[in-house]
């Protein structure tokens, strides 16, 4: 009986881990330069100075993001309402139905704070891309030419 329970526990663990990896691969499958629509939210108030999952202190004025599956250090261009921002994943979350949690500054720049949660486009970019408001001409050498309205 113990062997059956142990085997069943292993199968459940494998299925659980596979589902986590699969959800992370959905965004990674686009690769650098390919945009995927995902649901994003934002956080900031009350977390200033709190240690993130990566060990950094959270700064709501920084351009960071939380993801349940993307590796720390992953950089993304997030676009909403024809405005884009480059963020770096440094935390785990969100703890809602959203797939990405943006820092307050990043969310404010693209206009996400007004709606709270929305579908955005996210693109993984080169790690050397600077975080902050996305300027096509400044990032063209790392992600290709892209016009922004």
C-alpha cells in the first residue's frame, strides 16, 4: 500500500511540475521579438522596501515585474494602450489570475493603474536592454526596429 501511495504521489508531482513548466513556456515560446497577449496587473503600495523573491528590495518607482514562471532577470517589453515599458522579473507572483504583476511605475507609464488588470502584449528581450519607458530607437539594436504610436 505504501508503494502505491508513493508512486501515486510521484505522478501527481510530475503532473503538477509539468503544468508549471508549460505555463512558463507559453510566454517563452514567443522568444525574443515575438509578442504574446497575457493578463497583467500591478502592485506597489505597501510593498516599498519589502524583500522580493529574488532578494532585491522592492521599489515601486522601479521598472520590475513579478512572474510565477519566468526566471529572475528576464526582461520584457510590455505594451498596453500603444505605450511600452521594459521591465525585469525580480519577484514571484502575481497571486491572482493575472500572469504578470508590474511595479507601480511600469503600470503608470503604460496606463495600467487606471484599469488595474488588463490584457497586454509581452515580449522577451535581450538582457542588456535597459529597463524603463521603451524607446524604439534606443532599443533597436537589441530587439529590432519597432514604431511606437
